[in-house]
């Protein structure tokens, strides 16, 4: 399995279980999809560096997805990446 191309951003907040607002390095704010519906204790705090991917799917309301959180070690949000 290969990870999609990822870009970094700073987490502003996560809300409604599936959404997160992030700040891009350019200063722009964007809402992205978060597939993990759990509490994400310790890996979804304001100011965390997160990594997100882009999907070209025309049917997605939010074309970007939160994939990883950069802490002292990498934390994945999706179980299919757990073996990396």
C-alpha cells in the first residue's frame, strides 16, 4: 500500500465528528474531512501539525482528508495505514 501525496497544515479545530478546520502554510483556512469518529485524545489538539490528502472525486463535498498527525511519533487516523 502506498500513501497518497500529503501536504501539511496546522489544526485549528475538529468538530461534528467528521470535519476539521486547518490553516495552510499560506495562511488560508480550509475545512477538511476527518474519517476517524473517535475521541482522538492526544492526536487532534489545536496547533497540531496534520497531514492531509486531496481527492479528485467530483462527488465529495470535502475533497481533502486528514490522514496523519505529527506528534513525537507519527499517528495515523486510518486503520489501513497502521502497518507502516
